[in-house]
C-alpha cells in the first residue's frame, strides 16, 4: 500500500514537472513568435520604404531621360 502511494506521488510529481516544462516551453515559444512578428513587421516597413524609393528614382530617371531626348532632338534640329 505504501509503495503504491509512493508510486502515485512520484507519478504526480513527474506529471507536475512535465506540465511546468510545457508551460515554460510554450511561454518561450510565444515570446519567440512575438519577436519574429516584430521583425517581420520591421522588415516589411523597410521593404516598403525601399520599394517607394526605387519607384521615386525610376520616375526621376524617366524624367531625366525624357529631358535628354528633348535636348538631343533640339540639337539635331539646330544642326540640320
């Protein structure tokens, strides 16, 4: 009878320790997930800013190209 009670108590202790480990693991996993979410949000913001900057540069490049083409055409008209 004592051995059965001791075994039951040992089993309960083991189950309790396992639950504590699971809760600790889940808490750590949640914090990692939160950090990953924050990093993803930061990277998405940086990517959006890079894309916007690229679009702005492309627009400026297109304007400068059009201006150069106009100047070349004007010079061609003057030369011929």
